[in-house]
C-alpha cells in the first residue's frame, strides 16, 4: 500500500477513468466500435453513453436491442472494475427488460452494484437523451476472479 492509497477516500474507485479508457482500448475494442463513452466510474457505480448513430438504429428509427445490451454490459463492467479492481471479471448473466422504445438519440446507462464479491450483482437503468424516463432495466451478475 502506498501513501497515495492511504490518502484515497474509502469510496474511491479502484481504477481511474483514464486508466479504464486505456483498458478498453487495449482489451475491449468492441466498445470503440459502438462508440460507447464511459463518463464516470465510482466504487460500484458507473455512467456511460451510447452516442446517436444511424448504425445503432433498427427499422422504425429506434435504437436496436443489441446496442442497448452492449451499453448496459459495458457500463456494469465499469462498475465492477471500479469496485473490485479486477479487469478480468466476466458477465455471468444479463437480463434486460425493455420498458419502452428507445428513440433515436444518445442513450445513457447508469449502473450500480448491489453486491460485491466473487459473484457480483447489480442493475443498470437506461434513459434517453433529455429524459429521466427509464427505457430499460437490466439485472446482471459477474464472476470476479480472486485477486
């Protein structure tokens, strides 16, 4: 443990936002293909955005479900790494409940862990740009390797 570790607040994430972006670029290039931007990481929380792109839409001008699932999964990954420091954590399950159609435009994801451990669990809420109305609710569990 370094002096910097001792000075960090107890609720500080175990990875910085800058280091998480490097991790994504090096280990998870799919996030770059989708254009997902992780905006904030906390210890067990994260916020990300899927930008508005025609390529994210399906017939009818709504954002396609696979894009929303990718956004939710990546945002939960950020929350898990922020809480555990374990970049090798993997999704064990992900259930998505689509609550309403996702209009064209940016989609925001807010993740929070409900349990942190070797099996971590949490939820993600997706909202559209300029609205607090939930578009989808996601429940996910993660397998976290031993340190």
